[in-house]
């Protein structure tokens, strides 16, 4: 029997626990709450940077620089303080003849030039390899620190000579400085103070592939990033992306902390309310079954925990999380009408807290919907890998759809798709956890129900051996409930298994039941010589015997519920009527009533009615559509009149469909046969 629980507080206490866990898991920092797309206008107020932040290069830019680093060699120079001091000292001792008054200016300007650096006029030559020497960048090591500089910021020797002349020409326009400097040896004083280091050049080039600066500039605080209505170009989008990273990881929350905590609490409350309402509107009986209820909450928390942990550690790995497997975890134990809304709730944290949440939500929702539909066809053996391939294909299609809309760097596409592939294959690896959940939460999966409905099952074989008539009756009931279940959108695997086991208790005393009696002439009848009360007690006992056998063989609680409810609290009408006809006390009839549980689910009602229909149909004398109509209506009306359906979660529409299907089924079973003509002669 299902483990039931009172509506309050057990109904809401687990939700309170889920709420508390969500509050603890939720981010403690603010998120960047602007949505933008390249090529569209900025819809918000003008955005001003609140802090300094680096502009991060895209993966495509970094990859291009790495590729270029392998073909371009950047020369490495060491700044020589000795050479610089020597140049200044030599300049101070120069004899400029009649122009010695220029000497202080020459020394000052040379100091300015040498502060930047002077390299030799010749080009750096490489001894081997196909790489080329960079003409735009150089490394300068100064004070034990090497920094990359534009080549244009330093001087070659010839450039330094020209620069010195140009700097002094403004103040001494009447002096032929070039001729003076050549004659007095000023040009000979100018020698390189940046000394080329061949070994470090080669070492730096060897390591250049391993490191490329991830930034390409900075944005200062109070600097405008984008104006309202301005088109978000690729450059602006790159700056916004960089600002978003800095905002989320470093800047944190600048407002009152109480508002941040209150926001987290309200979002957690919203998720819990949505979770509750989805269960309430799609399958409210779950609240009455503790194991099912706890399982749903556990799956929700697992999905949420994965979302938060991966988002905080390696957000790009969210593509690898096998969210569709959570749809399978739900599908194993619940109907489709509940699975899809519950799965969507499991994905909501992606939508709320992840930077690319919309993309992930749509991708995993689409894959989950397809998985729910296809898994029934590809759930066994190697076909699970086919289902994983379908998941991968669906997710890649959605992924590419977003990529084509928001075209950016294509360098990481293959990485993302590799992560998606791993996640799709992980559904196969993680699906067997269903059997662990089945054990821990005492649930029954569809796979287990299918296995239980296999008539080669030892317990069913024992029933067939000890009570063959009952076994045939169970098979016929199984066919009936299968047809009715499909017509009423009921749980068909559950109905088939329940039909086969509902009368399992009859094998403890098979001859007590008419279907197992011998039809041989003169064979003794079990109830001959017994009083109506004794016979009724033996008949009723098969429910208790069935529950005992179910307990012994560890049948699921959901199957025990069918054993206990398939007669409900109805009477053994044959022996009750006989008792009353023989003068029995109408007030002393409790011994003729089953002491089971009235049906509470649609499936239990279907089994109860089909069980009665199959048994009573053996007594039919008239075989016409009208007779079948009266027969089915009377059986169902009898159950309603006896109050057996008053606790059941079944609609009038379902009852109508059930009766219609039963009438059709009886016509098909008891249809007329063609009379074969006899051969003349």
C-alpha cells in the first residue's frame, strides 16, 4: 500500500527545507542585469563604468595572436645603464669649438633620447627557421623586468642622430647642426644602449605560444561605455562583455546587503511556489505519497545544485551537464503530463542565474522534450546510445541557432559542441541511477513494471500452476485494463502488472474459487456443506493472502494497493443474498464485506471495474450490443451505488470512456462465428 502522509505539516515541511537549501545555494553577489545583442540599439540609459576594468580579448583574437606568435619573432633587448652613462659622459666632454654653448643642450637632449632607448641600425637576423623578425614590437629588459614595447617608441642610431638635430634646430636655426656634429664627433658618441640578446630572443619566442596577454586595453572609471539608443557594435559588445565579467566577479554588490538577501529569498520563494503549484495542478495525489513527493523534491534539488555549482566554478561546463537525464528520472516513475512541467521547473535556475541562461534553457528544454518522446523507443541496450545521439543532435541545432543569430568568435564552437557531446553521452552513464532511486525511495519504474508483467516471472508461474483458472482470469483482466487504460490515458504498464497480481492470494486456496473448480461430472464442490458466512470468509481471505504473498515476495507498494482495493469494501453478493434468503439477520452482515480500501486512483477504479466485468461476463446469456450496454452500465452503476468510487480521482469523462471501451471490447470478444457448411456426401 502507498505510504500516505497528512496534508499538513508534512506536505509543507519538505518545501520549507527546499526553500532553505535554495537560499543557501543562491549567489551572494549581484548579477549584471543587462541584455544586449550585437547590431541592436542599447535599450537602457547611458552606461557609465563604475570602476576601472580591462577589455578582455575574445578567444578568436587570442587564437590569432597565438598563431601569429609562432611566425613572428620579437627581438629581446637589455637596457644598459653603463652605455647610457658613458654616452652622457662623453657628450659632456665634447669640444664644439665656437659652439660650446650648445653642449648643455646636446647633453640634455641625448639624455631624453636615451631614456627611451637606442638600438643598432642593422636588422636582427635569424640563424634558422621560417619565422620573421617583428618590425612592430620589441622586448626591453630594464631593472630585471621585461616589457613589450612598440618598436616606434625607441630609436635606431641613425634615427637618434636625426632626432637630436631636429630637437636642437628649433632653438638654433642659424647653426648647421648636421655639419657641426659630424665635424666635432657628436654622432660618434651616439651608440646603442639597448643591447640585443640572442638567447633570450629565442627563449621568449619558444614560450610565446604559451602566453598571450588576455587584455587589449582598459576602460577607466566614469568613462562612458555605451549611450542609450546607440547600436551595439562588435567593439562595444566586447567592452560590455568585459564589464560584465568584472562586475560579476570582482565588483560585487554596491547596494544595501539586506536588499541582496531579500532578493535571493524572494527568488527562492518563487521557485518553491512554482514547484508546489506544478505538483498540485498536474498530480496532486503525489502529496499523499511521501516517497514520490520526496523523490520529486530530491530531483529538483540535484538539478539546482548542479546548476549553481557549475555556474560558480566553470560556467562553460554548463553545456556538459546532462539535464535531459532529469527528465528521464521523472519519466521513470510519473506520467508525461507531470514530467514536462516538472522538468521545466528543474531548468528555471538556469534561466534566472546563468549569464547565457536563455540559450541553455531553450537548448535543454528542447532536448528534454524530445527525450521524453523518444526514450520509449530507444531505452534498451545499445539503443540508449542512439537516444543520446538524438539528444546531441537536438542540442547542437539549438546551439547553432543561437550562434548564427549572435555571431561572435567561432574558435570555441567546437569546444562547446564537444562539451555538449559529453553531456549527451552522460545521459546513458547516469540513467542506471534510476534503479538506485527506485530502491532508496521505494518507487516502481516503468522498466520494473514491464519486467513484472512478464508471465515467465516465477511468482506468476506459480499462480498458473496452482490456480490455472485464476491465472487465465488475470490474463483476460490484463487485456481489458490495457484497452481501457489506453483509451483513458491511464498508466498502462502499471495496470497490466496490477491485473496479473491482483488475485495472487487465490493460489493459497484455489479450489475456493469457481474458476479453479473441476468441471468433471460428480466432482466435489468446495462450498458444499459450508455456511454462507464460512464461504464468504474464505472468499474474502484471498485479499489478505494476496497482501501476505506480496510482502513475502517484496512486491512494490503500488501493486499491494491494487490487491487491497480491487474489491474495495464491497460485499460477496452471492453468499450475502443466500444468507439473507435463508433467514439471516440483516443487521449481522459485516462478515460478508471486504475490509480493503476503496479505490483512490483512476487506475484502481479501472482494475476494479474490469475485474468485475471479466468475471460476470461468463454468465452472459444474450450477446448483442444492447445486452453489452446494459451489462456494463449495471456493473459500473453497482459500484457507484455501493460507494466504491466516492474516494477515487476519476472524472465522469474517464468513466464514460471506460464504459464505451468495455462495451466495444465485449462485442469483439463475444462476436458471432461463421458457421462452416458441411460437405455433402
